[in-house]
């Protein structure tokens, strides 16, 4: 599987570390234990397009957000997380 790093270009997925779904937002400080439990452990497992965090450990050492289809593992894009750089 090839992952398009915005800085290094298309690279082999073995250069990256997968973190998981980029969708869930961390609860605010002072949130109850149930909200934190849900954030850490409760994940959807959709069949289809998903946004994921990947760390380019063997390259530029940046976190990127990758759009990947979970049925075919086809990657449709990679971008910096947050505001555009």
C-alpha cells in the first residue's frame, strides 16, 4: 500500500505507524470518566472511506491524515492535520 505524504511524496506504508480513526475529538478537560472511556475505547468500524492518522516514522516524522477505503485499502489522499501548512 502506498501512502501520499504531503512532504515526501508517495511512500510505502511500512515507513508509517498507524494511529487510527482521525474523527473522534478528545473530551474537554474535566470531562467525566464515561466520556473519556468512550473517546479511548469506543470506535466505529465502518466499511468504506475513513480518515486516519498516520505517523511518517521513517521519513519526515510528521503526522498526516490519510483517507483510506477500509474495504479495498485504496488510499485517496493525504494531508497535514489541522490548518493547511
